[in-house]
C-alpha cells in the first residue's frame, strides 16, 4: 500500500580497482533458531525462538482459529453513489479443532445479518461488538468441510483513509467512485470474513451487481457480465490463494484499457486490464505511463520469478484513494505515476503472493515494494533518478533517530505505526539494499528473492524467514544485521582520521550512533573511495567496533578520502580529518549538550581569540545557520531547529572541523 508515499533507493558505480578487506568478528554472535508449527494444507505459523527480540503470532480474533477458510464468494450489490451494501457471502471451510459447535466470523456490528445457513441449515446468530457467532447443531467433527452462507445488508462506517469501503469523487476528473480498502483490519466493515493473516483462502469469487452505466472491478478474471433487470452483474473469479485484506471491489463509470506484457521464459502473455475513468481526457493523459506497466512486469518477472498470477491478470482500478492499494491482481490507485505503479505491482510478489505472517513483519510487504521502485529505476531510469531517489530515501530515514523497522507487537493495532512511511517503507527499503551490499554478489541476492517466492509463495512469512533465506544463499550470518537494522533503532555516523606514509594509507574509523541506548554499534561493511591523481579506488572494510583502524597498501599518492561514496548504507555522513589527529586541529572544539533542546554550547580548546565561522547544516549538507565569532565559548540557540540530526562546523578559514549533534 502506498498512501502518498513516493520513495527512492540506491545505485552503485564501480570504478578502477576494488580492494576487499575482510575482518572477521569471532564470538558474540546470536544464533537463530526457528520453530515451525505445522498447520493444515501448507498454512503455517512461525515464531522466533531464543532471539534478542521475540513476538507472538496471534490472529486478531482467536475464536476464528477453529476452522480453515477454503473459499470466499462475495455476491454483493454496490453503486458508485454510496457505500450502502447488500448481498450474500459464502465461506467454505474445514474444521480444525476437535469439533465445531459455533461458527464465528467478523462483521461490523452496524451491518444487519438477515440470516446465516450452515450446510444449508438456518442457524441462530448472535452479532455484537463486530463479531458474529452462529450456532452449529449438531457440532461438526474435526476435518469436516462445511459451507456457511451469510445474508446481510446495511451501511458500513465511513471516514478516514483506513476505512473498509469509501465513496468519493475524483478531484481531478470528477468521476464518482465507490472503492474498498481492507488493509489492515477493515474487511469486516463491508463483508463477513475471517481476519487472520495466516489463513489464506484457496480461491475467491467476487460478483458485483451495479447500474448498467458502471463497471465493477475486482480480483482474478472477469468470467462474465450478466444483465440482471436494469443492472449488470460483473463476475470475477480467482483460483489463487488470497488473504482477506486483498479482496476488493471498485465501482465507477470506467473505460477498459487492456494491454499485455510478455515476460521472458514463457510463451504466455500477461493481461493488464485497466479500469480508467470514462472522462474523455483521462486515458490519453495517462496512457503512456500505464503502458510502462508491461515493462515493469517483465523486469520483475526476471528478477523475482514469473509474475505469480500470469494465468489471470494484473490491472488497475482508478479511485480517489490518495495513493494506491495492492489488491491481488487489480490495484486500486488514485492516478498513475512511475513510482506508484511499480510499488503496487511489486506487492504482487511481496505482499500478495507472499504475505507477512504478522503485522509486526509488514516490512516484507512495504519495504520490498519500496525496493521495487529502486529496481525499476535501476533498469529503466537514469543515474540522476537514482541519486535523487537515494537522497530522498535516506533523508527521510534520518529525519528522526528512533524507531525500528520491525513493528513491536504492542503497536500492531495502530495503522499509523504499521504503515509508518519512514520506518516500514523508507528504512525498510533501504535495509534490503544494504543486504544486497553485504552479500557482494547480485546472483546470490536475486536468487534469494526468487527462492523466497518459491518457498513461501501462496503462504505467509516473517522477517526471520527472509533472514534464513538470505543466509542460505550467501553463507553469511545476518543475526547482527537484523538485530541492528530490523529490530534495532537509529543509524551510524562516522569520523575518519587518515594519513599516508609511503605506500601505506592508515585510517581510523570512529562510529557514533544516533540511539546508543538501543543500538550502540552497527557491525557492517563500509565502502570508501580513495582518490588519486588520474582516478580513484574503492575499498571495502568491515567495521567490528565503534573504533577500528585499517591499513591499505597502494603505490598511488592519495589526495582525497570519501565515505560511502555510492550511498549504499544508511549513515549520517562523516567528518574527515586529513593527516592530523582531531585534538591537534587549531579549531578543535567540544560541545554540549547533545541531544539539545534550546542551546548548544561550543568550547574551543586551541588558539587565540581569532575570528571563526560557526555554521549548522542539516543531514543533506544544506547550511541553515551561520555566524562569525571570536570567543572561546559560543552559545548557539537551536530552539528554531526541527527535531533531528545536524552538523556543527567551525572554521578559521584554513582549518575546519565538523561534529554531529541531535536536536530534540
């Protein structure tokens, strides 16, 4: 899902010689163990064991765990003019407990249940607090297949982005639309269902009866359009496994614009069925960008494995949703743009085919879809596109110092935390790129993505499942990486002191972190560019402590030193001192407090009362404050600064020194 969130990722240029220095860390590694609890029909639950961070995988309503959904059939009536809904929903399921004496399902208490039949026998229903229970008599034994048919009608709740079904008018094109958005918890607001991520239905049908002037879009294949009096019924069918929140319905006056993709490795084509507003100017305006969907499908099929729903379709339904939602095989979106199309399409692999097992692991949906944006630019964009994408992505990540990509279980009832753009999307996408960098082997990296699709397709996964997949393909231990970047918080900043004597370059890398109370050290691969007359050399070293010293042997005379020149990793930048220790610098200073709230005090230890420039820059390097002063102690008011990370630079014209501080 993308709610007005456009993010960008990373690009690499490799020039000249590359030296790889391996520094092995021995001991202190946290081993990962997994317990796989078998469910039925390839549906499993996963729980990490003996890790630094643990969580439980629980369904929202545990009482629905006594059956396994096999099939959903929504046969509903909808118009583009309101969210009023009526119809019948059939749920075919299998009993998974010793016996089933009540059938429990989720449905908004404001909707009226007309009746419920279990195996064609009408049952008594209790419907309170958005949960309904139908008596099953006689009780069904374990392993029994049954069919529940629920007749209902009414007006779902309205208001807010996270609403199950909404009505609105496109502000740009004037078309009136009704659309659904069930993620994460709101399918129950418009249809009777079981809201459990780990229980995917084996197949689904969505039949929508509406005014004959409308078209109705949904999942799978449009198998029939039948005239029903003055109305039409659109019959969509899918035989692929699907999670409850990915089932959709969208109704408006549309035109059908269908194109095809031709991914390599198959003679089959992929139908791309677009329901575009019937406004005369709409399709011509978006046609060229819509056509790029075929390119994206072909690229992703090559990188991740063949489009998983190739025998059905991919498509788009327009609706004033304020972004996009990756409904399986038919995304709902407000408009068409490069980033939005490739993000939502990426979800068909990461989120739809493989779905996060818990909302704590939303990274597997949103982080990977965000990284799909980068991969699209890497294959179809320019270097300038990639640089801009990276800059925006890292600036977002480092706009605050706290928060983990992993959503703590206590916060998984908070939609805004689950879909935090900085953490789940931007940092989530960035750490996938960092995993690629850590592997130093694109073949291994993309084989990881392909086998992840094979191993967990039509099912669910946790972040630790992906960790195990990455370790299997790379031979690396990613425990430190995940504890730092996935479960941990913050990011590092570097201070480098280097010099060259003869053919030996020595540099000391001191790493400070933005949230030492949670993640005091980032053990990680880091890239440096050493510049010399006529060229440069890339060097990669592994940081194992907050301060490491490295030696590089080269016959070149090094004239410049750059940290993370290709922007592979999340870091707050670096200060670089050439040839002298920091304390020998004539403008050496200390400062306090950090974090600061109103003032930061600067103390200069060396030199006389000479005029110096004091400047503050944000993490992008943009200067936002500057003052000249000749005092040894200077107090700078920071109350007007927004919360975040900044750099204070002091220079006397010949010498300079920069240090990081945090504004609370």
